């Protein structure tokens, strides 16, 4: 009851302040509002057995520009820096969770899942889109060749996973064990696979659609983004490692500064901040001589505000009206995507003799969709002006369904696996 | 994912930015390196600016056009962070104000406080303002008057705590009458801000047409409303991470509301802070723990931005530095003399006359200077920034010479004459409720003392 009353009070104050002026800006207002409403909404949905993550997203959806409009589109735009820093922190923490030595025993399963489940899902989604193309207006007037090309591009846009969702649920359930490690490794590698796929498919589609896209430039751009980001990330990892070894005190602040700088300049120099910080985290955990556990522990324990804002912001981008208009094809595609992840992963696990927990629930980690899909939604209209906007709307619809449904399923899987609650609580102030 | 391919121009830009990034990180690395910290400690540098100078340098380097990381556009984008920092600072000052302390200070303290704040304000503002106008600024330009007022206000505020640098220990709190006065100085500054933002405002972009006095009440009402909301919110979290989220969100929300209504985030959050900690509240310790956790990062952001808007190559700003320092010392001396003559007899021995003439500049002064809007377009503001940064450095070095060198006695005023006091006693206000300790306001709480955990354990 108290969270509900507080939500009304916060929304009332927000409404009053917004009645004074409708001018853009008010970044810190939107930040504070989303942080508080996401937190208290999560407290409410927890009572009905839903993951807190669903509460964060619901808060964003309800407060966002498409429902109550307490947070406007300009406000969400102005929070881009916050979003970027949050992405970097999530990337660094996710990378540092990836211990390659512990993943090595399931490396064969991981490879098979990438080929059969992730690449397979792209093919299945493309086929499903092709089958639906007669009823989708965006394919009107296209011959079968270009239709296939467009289907392939949209299918890649629908395939990405979400390390952020998996990390948020691992943190929420405090899950630790082989399944948790596999899930995180799976989604991180799958995102990298999708980035490469997007470069190849976009280049191919550009040539099929004729002259809309500079294939060489795109290949160069994505190559730089991927290889450059990894290289830059390793350099950042070396630097943070050196800081931890030589200075130690203030390392969390230093790493936060690095995140701010990477978020601020990453997009300007066409590097992907998420990949940069993932690479830095992987370096720190696996190759650096520095013991960065204290630094990462500090980051982990303070990650709740990051999750709150990041997911609430993702929620503000979900247009329920648009989702409703596309509900039938989106639900078919969502079923095809999740269904193929299940089938593909089961086959991959059976071939490689994966442990039982991974064979049973490993596919669920592939289901959530967030960061990379949102990035693709942003670049599609500029890469493919003829269909990019309509494709982005469809991907956003699918993302909305997956964001709202998959956390519930993933949380259930983590609890059923028996790994939930095994990680010690990390509270920065307790130290 | 970013679509456009790198062009020749963007490649050059990329190299510039990466070079700048490396420079920044090396500076941060050096700023926190053990040897640098040891060197800093050997020099006795503990003031906000001197100990945090690597961050000022960081901001300065990052703002060079050839690097362009902290250009005017980025500074503008960082303005919300600045607003949050100001709100946080106001909240901390408010939360540290234990109203019960005011019952224990002797009669006449308010007079002492006002005179000792007003004299440095007036003398510094008059001296520096005259030089600024002599250097070519238009006397009828309202921005110049605002800059003069800001500089005077910055001169009036002294620091209650010592700062220990980037990767070193956190703030170290002082004690005694000077520290009490420094805290109350800040409170007076905040109240001044409340009135300035209520009466000097541009209502063109707003829809509420209210007289200035009504805006004072809006500020107070908003602060109280947020305070009550905060008070209710901090009772919900069940872990420290949740507590951090609520405190961060609450202060950002309060600063944002103040900013949206064109009120001072410092003043509104100050009122909220007073309400939260002066109501009976079993979450006070947790609240202070979180506030302390954020204290250094916020201060470092202020220093970074101060460095970014600093133009040390403009010699005219440096001309103001000696005036600023001398104005503060002279103002303090005048204030001490006047208050000693008027209320000295009514105060306890040593309360009115054994005072430090050279006091470090408050972090709030730096925040005040860089919170002025249109940092890039105001001609006089770069001089003001130089005066405050240069003045802070000069003051902190003078204090180091006074306190840091072995055997160096403190410069004090006793009996109307300035002299050196080798005993350098620290005056303390005894708290009748807690034995011989200093004033029981939260600011005096010992950081190393164990604090209670959250009301309920984390799930």
C-alpha cells in the first residue's frame, strides 16, 4: 500500500512541475522520477510474484510518452548519457562475470548453440517473415528477391539477446552456478554473433536492393566497430588493471570515470560502448594480473540504480498502441523465435552432451531481447530508408512482447534450477 | 551499433579523442598514484582545490579545443549532473543541520555569524567588482553584478572539512567554533540563494505568474513536501542497494523539480534535508552513510567542471586572485572586530575573538561559481572562476604554511590584534547530552564509528 501511495505522490509532484513549463531538458527530473517509480513499481509487482524487472519496465511504459506522458520523448533523449553510462557499467560487470576457465567445459555446447539456435533462429525468423509478407504492408510491391533480403535484415534485427536482462535477473535472484554462467556467456557471445551477422546481411541486402547502401563502407564500419571495440576494450582493461595494481584506492571511481568517457566518446568514434566494456571486463577477469574483484564487487553492489534507470528507459520506448496494431504478426514471430531457441538449443545440447540443467533451461537465456535490438532499431531507418522505419516498428513490437514475458520465464527457470540465492548478497555499505 | 562509416575527418577526430582520453586517464592515474598521494601528504595538501587539483587539471585538459571532450556542448549536457550535485550538496547541508544545536549556541552567535559572513562578502565584492569594471566590463550589465555577487558569496563561505584527494581517504571533519561557523556560513549562503532565486527570476518560459514572495513560499513548500516524501520513502528499502537507489532518485527528483520551477536546487534540497533528519527517524544513520558514499564523487565532478570552465590563460582573472584572498582576510578581520566590540562581552571567553583569519574555501563556493548559467557566454565569469580557483589554492597554501610546517603557529585574532598563537587551541562546544564530545549534529559524527545496518536485512 505504501509504495502505491508514494507512486501517486511522486506522479502528482511530477505533473505539477510539468504544468509550470513544457520546455525540454529536465534530465535530472526524469532520472529521479524513473528511478523512484521503477523502484516502487517493482515493489508492487513483487507482491504478485512477478520479477522486479517487469516492474521497472512497466514503470517506464506507464510513465513514458505513449501512456501518461509524464516522461516525454525529449526527456528520454536527454537521458542518453545516463543510458550510455549504465550500458558501460553493465558491460564491464557482465564481462567480468565471464570466467573462460569455467566456461571451457561447455564451450562445445556454446558453439553448437550459436550455430543451431542463434543462426538457426535468424533463418527461421526470415522464413516466418517471408510467409507473413503478403499480409504485411512493408512488403507491398516488392519482388521475391528483395522481399527475402528485407526479411533477412529484419530477422537479424529480431534475433539479438539481452545480457542486461540476464544480468539483472541473476542479480535479483542471486543465482550462481553452471547454468547462470552458461546463460551469461551464451547471451554475450550471441550478441557478438548477431553484430557480425548484421554486417554481412545488411551488406548483402544492400546489394540486392540496389544502391541504397554503401556495402564497403558498412563492412568497414561494422568491422571497425567490432574489432576496434574489442581492441579498445582490452586497452581499457589493461588501464583499469594497472590502476588497481598501482593505486587501488578509488578504483571504482576511476572505473566509473572510464565508463563516462567511453559512453561519451564511444558513439562519436563509432565504437560500441557495450562491446568495449565487455572486452575490458573479460580482460580483467581472465588475463589481467590485477585482482579486480573488489572493484567489480563495488560495481555489482551499486548496480540496482543502473538496472532501474536502464530498464525503465527501455520501457519508455515501448509504444503499446503500435504493438496492438501489429499484435498478430508479432505474436507469431515471437512464438517462432522462442520456439526455435528451444528446439535449436535442445538439439545443440543433445549433440554435445551438455549438463542436464543447461540442456533443460539454457535456451531461456536467449529469449530476452533489449539493448542490441534497440540499437538496431535506431540504425535501421538510416541504413534502409525505404523499409527501415516499418521494420523498426515491428522489431520494437517483438521486443515489447519479449521484454514483458521473458523475465518471468527466466526467473522461474533460475529458481527451478536451484541456483537462486547461492550468491552472497553484495552490499557496498556493509563493507 | 553505429551506422556511418568512419571518414577521414572522423578518423582525425577519433585520434584526437582517444589521445585526449589517454591523457585524461593518465592524469587520473597519476592523481591517485601512491607516490603522488604521499608527495601530496608530505606537502600537507588537504584543501578542496589543492588535494583535488588532478581533477581540476583533468577538466582543464579535457576542455582544450584540440581534445574537445569537455567542450561547451558537453558541459551543457553535464548540467543535469551539476544540478544533481547542487541538490545533493543542499540536502547534505540541510541534513547536517540538527536544529537542537541552535539551542546550545550562545546568544549573539547569529549576529556574529551575519557580520562575519557579510564583511568578507562586501569587501571582496567591492574590491573585485571595482577591478572588473576597471578592466573593461560594463557596469550596467546585470551579468557583471551577478558575477560580483557570486564572487562575494564565494568569499563568504568557509569549509567545515578537509578534503583528502582523489584516491586517498575521504573528507576529514574539523571541530570547534570555526567549523560550527563554517557550517552556519553555508546555511546562511543557502538561505541567501533561496531569496535570490525567488526574487531574481525570468518567468518568461513559465506559466505560473507569482510575485517573488510567493516563490519563497513555493520553495519552502516544495522543500517540505519533498522532505516528507523522502521521509516516507526511506522507510521502504530493505537493503543498502535499494537505499542507495531511493536516495539517489529522491535527490535527483528534488533537484529536477527545483530546476523545472527555476528555483535553487540547493535551497529546495536543503529544506528537504532539514525535514528528513529532524523528524524522528531510525534511518538517519543509513541516510548519512549513503550521503557520505556519494560525497567525494560529487565533489570531484564539481572540480572536473570547474577545471573545464577555467581559463587560466586570461591574465585578468589572476589579477583578481590577490584581491580575493586579501578581501576575505580583511573582511574576516573586520567582522571579528565588529562582532567582538558589539557582542563579545556576552559570549563565552574565546568564542568571539579567538578566530582563524585565513579559512579554506567551502566546496559550496566552487559549486556556486560553476552553477551560474551561460558559463561560456558571460565575459566576466572566466575571471571569477580563476579568482575562486586561484584564491582557493592560495588560501590553502597559506593555511598549509600556517598549520602544516612544524612549529608554525596559527594566525589568530585576540584582543583586537592579530598575533600568532603557538598553542593553537581548538574550541569545542560541549554537548551536555553527550559528555565532552563536540556538537552532536550529524556533521560531527565520527566516520570510523560503527553504524547500524538497515532496519531489515537484505533479502
